[in-house]
C-alpha cells in the first residue's frame, strides 16, 4: 500500500525524496515523511496528511539538508493516521521506512518491551526499527539478515544506519521494490514512476535480497551474505507518462490515453489479421486442452474478468468462473489439472491475487497473468504472461488499465474460440478487425459525449444514492460504472442485473433517485427498456446509455448518452468511457480530490 523511496548521490536529498514521493502518493496519503543524513546525523521530518502538509511543515521548521536518505508516503494499516505513526520510524542508530505488514509484530514487540525498549508509535513498522537497533553490531548487512529471519509477513524496507551516512540499505519480501541506477547516484522506490525523472535503469529485488546503495556503487546480497548478479532493466515509460501534461487531473488524462493504450496492447498481438499470443506462452494447442477457465481478480480488474466471462462463454463455449481474489482461497475452489486460472492485476502485486495464483499452481492448474507492471511478482510467477501496455496509471481509480484488460480478454477469447473450432478464421478476422476499430470509436465518444456527460453529472451531485442497471454484458459494465462513481464521488451506488430489480431492489426507488441504465445489446433491449420503465414509473430519474442505432421510447428516460455502433460483443469497450466520464465530472463538481480519493490506495499489497 505505502510508497517508499531512498536516495544517495550528489543532489539535494530532500528535494529528490519529495519529488519521488509525489509520484507514489497514489499508494497512500495518510502521512508522509523523510529521514536525511544532515551533518552526520539522521534528521527526520514527518507529518500526518498529504505530502503537501509535510512540505508546509518543512517550510516552517526547516528541511533536512544532505545527500542520502529515505522517504515514505503512508496508507495506514496498524495505527491511526497521525504524526507519531508516520514513517520514518527509528531504533537505536537506525531509521526505516516500510511498505507491507509484519504479521508477528505483537510477539516481537513484547520481546522488545521485556528488554526495556520504549515505543513511540502504534505501528508494526517501529517494531522492525527497534529490532534492527537491538541487534545492530556494527555490520548492517548481518543485522538485516538476522532481523528479517525473525519477521513474518510482507515488507519492503528502506534503511539508514547512523554509522554509515553515505549508504542506503533496502530489502524486500513480497512487497515490491526496485533499485534505480543513475550516474553517480542510486535510488530505491516502490514503483518505476518515482525515479523516471532521474533514470530509467533499475534492478528488481527478489525475495529477501538486500541492496546496499552508495552514490557510485550498488551491491545486492542474499541471506548468506553472498553477492547476487542482477540483470539491469530499462523502463520503456517516459517522464511525460507520469505527468499531467496540461490536464487538470491524472484521471481525465488517462481516460483520454485509452485509445493509444489499446493500440499499444492489441496491435503487436495480431498477425495476418488474427490474434497471436504465442509470445505470451499461449498456443492454439494449449488452448484446446483447457476444460474450465477461472478468472481471479479484485475490484476493477474483476469487472474486466466479468466481461471476459461473457465473451469467452459466448464465443468459445468454455465455462468460466469469476472469483474475487480475496474469496478464492477460502471457498475450497474446484481447480486442478486441465484448468486455466487467469489472474488480472494492474500492479501485479495485489496480495490476494498473488496468493490465489499460488494456490491455483499448487492445485495443478495452469496460470495466465494479465498485468501492466513489468517484473511484478504475479508476472514473474505465472506460467504464462500477457503484459498490457497502458503505461503508468497514476490516478487511484483505474481507467486505462481496465480498458486494456478488456482488450486482452477479447484477444484471448477470439483465439480460444478459433482454437476450439467454434468460430472459423473468417469470423475471427472480422472480430479482430472490429477490435482494431475501437480506439477510433472511443475517440468519437470522448469528443461527442463530453457536454452531455457534464450536464448529466451536474444532475447527480446532490444525490445520496443511485443505481446502475443492465443485462448481460451491460450488467458487467454497470458494475464497473458503479464502482467508479462511488470511488471518487463518494455517492452510494450499486449495480444490479436489471431483471432482478423486482425481486427486492425496486423498493429502494424514490422520487428523483438517479438510475443509470446501460442498454447496448439488441436481443436484450426490449426487456431492459421494460425494466427502465418500471423504475421510471416509480419516480426515478433515468440516464440511458445506449447505441446510436437503437430506437428507444423517449418516455423511458430523462437523459440520453449514445455510443457509436460496433460489434455487440465489443460495446463494453465504448460504453466504459461515458461511465468513466460521468464518475469523473461528478467528482469534480463535488469538489473532490479525483486522483486521490479518501481511504483508497492504488496498489493493495496487503490482505
């Protein structure tokens, strides 16, 4: 959840740490803090609230000055958001920043209390700092090795020792961490965007590897104190990808980047007009072997899986089960040999999804990961891998990552249906060509629907609650539309299959209550419109999202958003956009922080 950074080099360390943290604030913004070697001492500045609150505090009280240090932006797990619970935390001659959860911190804390240690916070992190201080014997590496052997849980740690003012140490287990390589400077960070301003070159730390950073050298050790050889990686993102570039918010920028992201993801995977996923480890021969498919994901990624389920079952006639990752492990899933488990994750570090994938592998299933972050844990451990090319997604509410997840699910469904012999090459080429046309159609939606969506959003800002309804693929889209709205507008919203309204939910309809209805499937249009009229008759204000070629009784809706005609199976690619825009403009009009909604973080690396 949290974001950690570290720096050693020739620049002003405080400036580098604050700049890097600004690119990681999407990982948590309950507090922020830095620890910098200033005239041989570790000086700490930290504050409850966002990074701007820390900057204001340092402007008033002074900034630590130095060339080496660590920084942190927090999403609270143990201990309420407060100054005292903010990172960095210190022990004797050591300060640390931490992302993750120490599961056995209570036992360790009791041990340390018996040894006379005094704690200043309620966090699990301070336990690690105190352990490092307690066992420190003058050798930082040996001390780190000793301590991590006693830790249970997930962690990425940035560490500085008082006796080594020109060195930053780092170690990870489960939680992500990279080591950036610059000219006469070195970095640690939870994610690549934090260092793009300074370098694109980095190492990926593996389980329990310890990095030792100076300005001119990086050494990485295992738990036996042996040097480890690492492959230097280079990020393919540029700095502009992590900046707003004239847009008011990252979210609206990322919504407009969706056509490009689709092209980047889809076009390299098409050969002679047909999907080709062989470079991802997926062959027609393999596809014919799978009897059942399980999609496992969280949040928005799970909603992409829901669309995938409809499309795969429709085209390939293979049964698909969609599971929330946090529930998958605990229901005794019927998964084994002959099954394929697809894990969808933007970050590739989602703790529940990673655990679900490991269980699936243990049960004998093949695993396919669909992730955006290169070198992430899920990407590295999956049997097969499809990288999406959305680029960095900074806004907490996912948009372009979702749309490319959808595009990959379509490619997979088309190739699976072809391999199974359910569709022929002609039909597969037709579907693939339609997918290639979606970026241009999304551009049309972005250009044509803006004013309508802004007007509709203005009608929603005073709502206490609303419903999203649809059938089939439209229901899957309604789930994502509802999530987007509640994430950033803080308006209570739920999605229901339209046919289920009369089985209880319709009792919630009150006069002028907004209902957003999605109707893009011709075979279901009449029934969906009938459901819409049911809520309209009970006083609802209806926003209808439908295809431009549909004729719908004007008495059935109050506001209308039309999307271009395309292949029906692909309508979610287009329909998602006005639903994203409705959420965005509603949140803006309510004065909310669109990119950093309350209580949320981009990457969920704890269970």
